[in-house]
C-alpha cells in the first residue's frame, strides 16, 4: 500500500547483520512499482498494482523484472487491490485494502483461469464476491489504527481465507469467505499474534504450510504456519523469520507466492529511494533467522452444543480472559481467570450460536463457535 511510504520516511532503517537472506532476482519495471499481489500460475509470475492502479494483471519476466503481458479486467475497478490467489479453476483478486477502516465495498473478483490464459485480446471479465466483517460495527475513520484492513488472501480447500493487516494490535485475524459470487457477512475463525503487519499469503499444498509476508517499521519478516489441523491454522507450529533485504531494495515486502517445493517469490513495492524488487526465498528447517516460535493457546470446549453448562479447559499457565459474544459482536459474558478448568452456566442464554474468545494477552486468541440449545 503506497500510503505506508509516508510512515517509512520517518524511520531510519539500518541494514541487519543477521536474518534470513533472500536473493534479489531483479528490480521491477516502473509500471509495476506498486506491486501488491503475486501468484505463480502455469509457469507465469502474475502481479498487480494496489490502490488507484489500473485494473490490470501483469505477467513479469522473472529474469529482467519487465512486464511481458498485461491483461485488462473490463468490468472491475482497482479501489485497493492487495493480493492474489488461485485454485484449479479461478484466479481471485482481492480488493479489500482498507487502511482507514471505512470501506463498505470490500470484494474479491473471480476470474476463470481458462479466460485469462486464452483471451485473444488480453481483455477478460470477472464475477464478484462482496463481503463485510461480522464484527465490524463502526466505520469511523481510524487511519493506521484499524484492525479491518487486509492485504492477504489464500485459497484452502473449498474456501478463501482473508488475513487482516491489524494496525491496532499487530495481530492478523483470519476470516473464511465463500468462493461463490454473492454478498456475505464473514466471521472471524482464528487469530495469530504475528507482531507486525501482514501483507501477503500463500498456501503450500505439498508441505501443508502457509507463509505470510509482512513487516514492522524496522524490518520485514515471514511467518510460517505448519502442523495445523483442518482450518485451525493457529493450532500448529508458528515460526517467525526475520528477512534481510539487499541494500538499495525496498524493505516493504507486499506479496509472496509459491514457486516450488519450499521456494517462494516475494515482491516489494517502491519505497522512498529504494527499488520495487522481485526476490527469491527458501524456507529451511535449519534457518538461523528464526526470531521466535509463537506458541498457541490450546483449549477444549465441551459439550458443544449445550443446553446448560459449558466446560473450558485451557493449557495456558497465565491469566486468560474469556469472552462470549453474539454473532453481531456484542459481548454477553466476560471473565478473567487463572484456572485451567472452568464451567460457565449458559442456561439463561437465548438459543443460538455464540462466539467464545479465550485471550491470554500474550501469544494467541482462540475463537470458537458454541451453540446454545
């Protein structure tokens, strides 16, 4: 997102003597200096520009950084395109950049891969998936402090997953979104304390891992989610790697895409006098750049559904806050406890679905659905 350049002008960046070194492949052509999303599809590296750019997808020559093809999306507008992902049938273009938290027109464009590959005049049409966040109840401008900005999306099984860029608390919240065109109100299914701002996401089916790109105001980083079960992405191992950028290239990394095995492409957008660039990055088990492993809070909740008490068992050794919310985000119960085991009486709650959130204030927030019969 180009607005972040304003903030970086006030930060002195000292090149790091340590960190996961990534290889500079090439600087990017001026026409894609605001690169924000990235996929590697059918041997082609595809990107786009962010807010205010033209509604084009660009194929990038990975050797020279030049644009080899431009594909025009005739029925789309680039309000703030921030990421790309794909499955076997479609490319998904995420128009959900929202750094002030005021947007009510969040959407994902869906493009047939066959149309993209075979368009005779490099012009294509898309379907639209519109959405809003269930837990966003205020749209008052809160520039660079909102938790409803987003710059990362991935395809996993039958759904899309949005990873937010939380300016307020430096976590990322995860929301599930249908791949079918329509209008949806989406709910948070998970959260991860990434200790920074998330800008891109990619799923590696071969290793069943998710990589997230991001930055703080002093260095860029990669977060790797692995050993998770189903869509409980935070319940596995969460490793965070510091990235060392070659001198003269922008540290504002904006997107990440799987190349093959454990090798990835990363792009950064132009920042001050530093070039927009294309990098290669490889995840290794012996990396010396690992900053920390984020340990998730493990918790079990039963019985679920329930018509009375619900039992919560947490492995956390610190005080946790337990909050029960309606699907509209209204808190109907809150308690701090040091106990690993606690029972809560729901007998007076109305029938329906609630969200239960367990937060230890340090590492993770676990959010689960519960059903009151």
